[in-house]
């Protein structure tokens, strides 16, 4: 699929997809004979993962620790082992911050 279709499906802008490629967050896909980028289901899954991580408040650096780094193995098995740990750590940190905030406000 071309970049515009991938952008519509994932909700990630075309320019953002190109940025992720330049930064090495998303591997450059193969090209068609007409030199269009040819994305597949793996890129779609990876972009959905990145978008969800960003929606949950993870930075790109933190998201990179959850199997979107180009140096780390990708795929559902790898993501399923790291994602729960990252969510748990993030949730615990947020819970502690809320409790501190409540104590500071006298709640």
C-alpha cells in the first residue's frame, strides 16, 4: 500500500511516517518500479503501536524501549513481552505522582 493509504488506516500523517523512516524508528519499505514506497501489514502494525504508545503519553524515547527501536526485534511476541511491563511501570509512576499531588493538596 502507498503512504497515503497507510496514513489513513493508521491515523498517522504521511509526513510523520517519513520522519519515522528518517529517524530509523520505522524501516524504509521496499519501493515499487515507479519508486513509490510499498508498505505492508508489518509497517501498519508498527505505526499503530507507536500511535497508541504516544496516545498513552509515552515519549518516543520511552516508546523506543517497547520494541519500536530499529535495533530491537519486532513483532507481536516481542511487543507482548515488553508492553505490559512498560504499562505497569508507567501506571505505577503515575499513581505515585497522583498520591503525592493529593498529599500536597491535603486531600
